[in-house]
C-alpha cells in the first residue's frame, strides 16, 4: 500500500470511528439532561412557564414505507411526557383551572432526516395523549391565549424571512378537553373532544350531494358561489360535547369536526357540525369553514329556534325584537376578514314566529361605527296577535305562556311595557317586511301589511307603515328616537277609504252601505311605552264617517256596553241611519278635547264635548242631542260618559232639558274644524257624500 493509500485509509477509519461514536452517543445519550435548557429557552421565548416534567427521549427506526435506499435511513422518534404550559403573569391561578393553560400527558413525533438537508422540518404526524387546555379571559379583556413572544419586539422588519420551514402533515390525539372561562361573556363551560373511531363522510351528515362554499379569493359581495362536490370536503374525524354556561344561561351541545390535517390548508373546507342549546335558544349548524386557522369564511346550513328572537342578541350581537316562539332554517355564508368588516348572509330562510310564517334573506355586516342589518322578510300569512309583543300589547296571559312576568296592570288598557331602547344604538338596520295576508279576529278587518324599518344610531323609523284595512289603506310614518331619554315619538297617520260594510261585516244593515271612513292623525309624545307616549302626547286627530247606521245590536257586536246604553237612551231600540259623523280633536299634554265631535243622524244632531285623558285613562264626556223638526228623542237631557277606559260609566246628567237651538249655537263655533274636515270627504261610488252639506252648513254658520 502506498503512503497516500495509508493516509486515506487512516482518514476513512477515523471518520468511521467518529461516526460510530457519534451514533452511539446519540443513541445512548440521556436527553433528559437537555430538559432544563429546553424549559428555560421556551419559557423565555413565550414569556410564561413551560416545562417537560416527565421523560424526554429519542428513538431511532427505519421507515420501510419510504422505499429504496431511503428505507435504510433511520428516523428520530421524539417523545416527551408530562408537559405543561403555564399562564402569563397577568392571569391569576383559579381553584378549578389552576395556573396552567395547557397540560399534555405525552407527545410523540417523527422527523424526516433527509428533509433537513433542504432546510425543512417535516413532521408526518404528531401524536398527543390527553391534551387539556384551560382558556381564560378576565373582565378587563386580558386572556391567556394571546402570546407575547420575547423576540417579537426586537425583530428587524427589514430582515428577510428564514430559509427554514416547518411542515406538519397531521395531528392526532386520543381525547382532548377544553375548559373556557370568559368574564365579559359570562361564559364557563367545558368541551370534551374524542375521535369518532371511524371517519364519517361529510355527505352523510349534511345529506347533500353538493355543497356551496364561498370562495375566499376573487369574490365580490354579489354572494356568488361555486359548487364543490362533497368528495372534496374531508370527513368528520372528531366528536365533541360541551356543557356549562354562556351569558349566564345553561349551555349544552354536541357535534363533529374534521381532522387536524384539514386545518392546515386554507383552501380545503373544514367540516363542522353542531347542535347547541343556550337557555331557550337552540342552534343547529352543518357545513364547512374555509381557512379555519384564521376563521376565513363559513358556509353552513343554519337552524335557529327559541322563545323570542330578542334572546339572540346575547349570542350573536344582532339586535332583534321581542317575539313569540320562533324557528328558522336557512343557508348562512360569511366572510370574516373583509376590509369593511365581516359579513354574514342568511339567505333563503324559512320559518315561523308564533303561528306566522317568515321567509327571506338578511345580511349582517360588522361595519364601523356600528354593525348593520339589511334585507327583506316576507310572511305569506301573519297572525296579527304575533305582532302584539313588539309593542307590549300582548296580554299577561300570553306573557305567562312564555314564562314572563305579568306587566300590564289589570285596570289599564294602554300597553305600559317599556321599549328596550338601551341597545338600539349598538346596531343599525335597513329591513323591509311585508305580510301578504293577515289572520285576525272578526273585529279587525286587516288584509295585508308592509313596512320599511330603518334603525340609525338609536333612532327607529317606520316609513311607510301601511296596513290594508276594510278595502282601504292606513298609511303611517312612525319615528321613535330611542337615543333620547325619555324616548321621543312622532306618528303621522292617514286612513283612507275604509269601507263600512267591510269594517263592520257582521252588521246586517251595513252590508249594503256605500259609506266610508277617512281620517288623519299627527301626534308627538315622550316616554318609553305606548301608554307613556300617549299620556304626554300633543297633536290632533280628524275623523269622518258617512252613510252608516247605529243601533244597540251594533254596540253589542263591538262589545261596547256603554255605547249600548247611550244608543238605547238616544234612539231606543231602533236602527238609526248616520248621515255623517265628524270629529276634530285637539290633544295637549295627553288630554284630548274635541273642537268638533258631531253625529248627524236621521233623527237628530248629537254633539259630544269634554275631555279624554290618556295619562290616567279617564273619560269626562258630555253627549248633547238636538232633535230634528218634530222628531221626538226618547231623552232630551244631556248624557255623560265618565270613568276609566277599562271601566267606563254612562248616565243622564241631572238638570234642565236642553233648550232648542243649542245645536245651532254649536254650529256657529266650529267653522275652522268644519273647513279642515272638508278635505277628508271622499264621494261614495260617485254619489254625493252626506257629510258635505253638514260641514258646509257649519262652515257658513258664522
């Protein structure tokens, strides 16, 4: 052997010995010696305690599935036991959660050695044994899941990114547990996650052949969607259960999610399914989440049900009115990282509120300065009683059915339940609603409803608020300024072409009537309930009725016992034709006083005067009849109506009989009201309106 050959042999031999020694050292090295260094380095970097308290080791084995010469390269298999990650200093320890954020019985992982040559840390799979997490958020907003890394502030933004990359293909675990405490949300619950044992195909849960998924890239607000076959959606891998409290209400539920591998790729839809109850509210979802690590976008079939829509505010932040029990089923899509704020589109939903059906689409955008709800909702059939809770007009009996406390005093008629305006400024809204048909009692001849609701910085506007009534229309504009305390309210109403034969369909004599009712009302008031608004109201009301009838049987049908008495006193048992009924009422500080309130019948002219107090719901009215010609009334003395709205009382005024000519004196005092009421006259089927001559006579009387 030459000298050069001997030198090469020595070098090779030394390298083999060094490599053998290195391999023996690595294989026999006690990796636990590195734990103090690892614990200290990680704790310093994370700014919170970290420790591997159990055994730390590395085993070596070959991966035969690699094939070829790669199958002979040994892989390091790292395992660590009893791992804990503590809370940051600003999160105190609690009795039930302790002072650790994460505990882990054991973690196992294999590293591809050849990938290291390409500056890639490739880990095909990580095995976790009983991972437990305790998440907390304090009342001041501090939480333990936000990491303040030690080197984050020192990092030079101009420094190029590292050439090294980390690639984890999959994470599996046997059983996981998450304890969550959130003071602002009044949440305290535990979620337990277990493998399903056998992956469950996405289509078996959703029951769909295809799934619409909102694309995260190049998507406009047009809500365009692309169809993705369910085979492109990963299977459900884990099941979960949750139990505890949310917003102070009992929380319980269960569901399924995809595997950890699905979390890796933002373009792969992550499957999720849930059935959760919070208090009286139930939420059922099934669908997908794109880019789950960053909560990119949602595509879910969503079912909601509960006792009242107002309960959803605590769960979703969407302000909705008090309603009877409800249920809806629709398609929810969401993009959570839009420039103008995340938006949620609940489209083509169907459902019920009380006994009324609802259909439509709504969009909620988390914009600034306030989020906004927009959309359109339609009811094919609306049960009128289902509207009552919106204004507090539902009965104490109905409230009791919903488990609510009785609020309406037994001696009051006007609703005293307050509008909950304290949250009106948390959200804006622009929603159109229409009801094609209204189901109502016999005393409410309503046919349809449409309105445009706009909520802007605590101010609610209904313009228009339109009802179809007895062949005519009741058009209104309602403005409620909930951003003022007490609330300010304004209403402008116009009743046109109410047909008396449809307004009173149960009155036989009205069925051939051509008469109509027309009226106007403008009112302003302050207060946080219907009763308070009317009790402080100012404004005026005008009403005109022509070509009707009045009788005791009519009063009985309407349930007006006092009216029954008055008609009996004025006309006996006869049915009397009304040529015209006209009213012009001024309202000041909740007290209504008629400038003109007159009935022109075939027998007499009847004037009504006095006051109606909406604040204390008391009546103090005088009814003064004046017979026509030689027609004799059954009573020539004035009548009175006193008492409360709930329990009115009527009788005959003590004193002298009415002097003849009193009606003529009254006519001379009502020139201005008569002129104003002339604008309400609408000819009946081309015939002369009976109110015209009366009002012209009043106008010219002076």
